């Protein structure tokens, strides 16, 4: 029954996204728009405190979604459910994210109404079990990769902002205790899920997520966390964080941290790309959380899986943004005239665009392959590493080639390729923030 309702809702949203009826959303009660305007020295402020999380029910044990599994053959054909979901996401990305991308990049943050529209698609609730108020019936990293790719075709920064809350809810579904799930997942399954973020990245040269500078130590039955996280999406408005820290006695692990935690503050972190995601620094100065905030019992394999799934999410975003660049380049090269003929008639241009298409298919196939192994509950660390390596290299190259192929037009904001180039550069350095 829940699956049927989900299909109906997504089909309706797909039709709405392509019609003028969405203009009525402007009549909603306005909410405060998150903007980052600071001095050259930056700013620091306490994060948002908008919600008191409390347990919705007493769970005897944590709820886990069954994995989709995989057959003997590696089949890339989307299922009927996946095709229906992608139809809605692609229309939303094309009709809503793409037109809003430039303004969000300039303002260093997406309009709250746009993020609310994305929340209405139900992306977060699809990963939450029905028993906890969501509509999820199975766990599928491939479906999540398809969604991330489709959103990034609209805009990569806005896609990051849209998907940031689901990274936290997914982590809680995968590794949360019964108490953690009962306390937090009800809010994420609601009509308006809270802004939230997975904070792993640190402002350290050649950052290694398995060698963290953020520390957590047990003091009187509570973890005290000290350190700095960078490039945290939606940081100023986020109500909940999952923070990666080197935990005394465990090594690298994850902790659930509410925005109201004393000792937690936000600092400006203006970046080259992904500006629409409103990224900022998360400052933790002996921030104290209960011992029950530890996710996955601090097990090393839980943290490793988190990093692998996060890297695959970035691969999916890179694939979607690179696809947008290719789709933009082909008509441009066919329409742009030089010396009396389209520039696509020049072999150097034609071969460059062909190379982009070839590398893009490689990025997509490796990402889907790694995600399918995760769904089949098979080791996927090597596949994820291969996908990350290829996407980090080729995404940056595709962004650079897109700017080059547009010539002078590639250097100005009249065309979106300069923004895509800046966003794609992040794939090789970002850790955390997202989760498939």
C-alpha cells in the first residue's frame, strides 16, 4: 500500500514540476532565507535550534531496511520503480534547480522554498522504514546513486543541499541504535525534515578521513569533542550533525551531535565551488554529548563503509554534473559558427566532445557497479576506490574541457560551464557531506 502511494505521489509531483501550477508555491508563508554575508575575517555564530528531538516510540531493536540484493548478471536497466522516481527527479532538476542555480551560487545558499520543494519529493523518507514513519521498503544504493546523478544534472551545489539531510537519516537507518532511531528518524520522516549534515571533511592539507584531527574522549560518561569540520552543507541552519572524530579507545568513528550542544558554533568557509550548498565550518570546542551518541558502537567497519558510501555519492554527483556539461556542449558546438561552418566540424572539437562522452560512461559504470555490489552485500571497497579515482580525475578534466570548448564564453557567467567547472573540482577533495 505504501509503495503504491509513493508511486502515485511521485507521478503527481512529476506532472506538477512541468506545469505552471508550481508557481503557486510562491504563496507559501515565507521563511527566513539563509545567506552568508560576512566580513573578510569571517563570522562565527551558534547554529540553529529549531526542534527538540524526542523518541516517538520505544523500539526493542533497531530497524534496518533489507538490501535490494543483486542477481547473477550485472543489469543496468532501471526497474519500474526506479524509472518512475527518476522521471520525477529529472523534471524537478530541469525545471526548478537549473533556473535557480546561478542565484543560489551568488547568494551562497539556496532559497528555503526550493529546498522545501525538494523535500516534498520524499527523497529522505524513501530511505526510512515504514515502522518509523517513512515509506522505505528496501535499501538500494543504486537507486540513491540514480537520484543523486539526476539532481546534479540540474545543479551540483543544489543537489548537495537537497541530499544533505538524507545522509544523516541514511546513517541512522544503517548504523543507529534503537534509541537513536526512535529519537531522530521520526523528524526526518515528517513532511518537513530538519536540515542536517554529515561532517567529515577537515581544513587540513591532503586530508585523510582515516587520520582525523577532531578528537572525542570519554569524560564522566560523556564524549567531549574538539576539532574543526569544513565544507559542512547547510551548516548554519542544520539541527543535527553526524560528526566524524577520532574516538578515544575506538579510532575513527561517528557521533550524533545536536545543534543545541554547548561548545558548538559555525564559522564562515567561503569556497570556490558548491556555493549553493551553503557550506561552512563546524567548530567544536569540548562539545559534550552523551555516550549513547556513538554511532555503530564505534566499529571500524562502520566508519569505513560510511566513507566508501560517501565517496560513491560524490561519484554520482560528478556523473550528473558531467552529463549536464556534455548535454550543453553538443548543441553549442553544432550551433556555434566559425569560418563559415559549425565548430563541431573541426576534428579537435569533435574528438574532445567524444572523449567526454567516453569518460562519462566509464564514470557512470564504475559508480553503478560499486553501488550494486553494496546492494548485493558483497565487498565493494575496491570498486568504490576505482570509481572515486576515475571520477576525481575525469570530472575535473571534463569541467576544464567544457570551459575550453566554449572559448571566451566558457569564462563568463552567461554560460553555466564555469560554475560546473568549479563544482566538479570538489570531487577529488570532498569527504562526507553525502551518503548513498
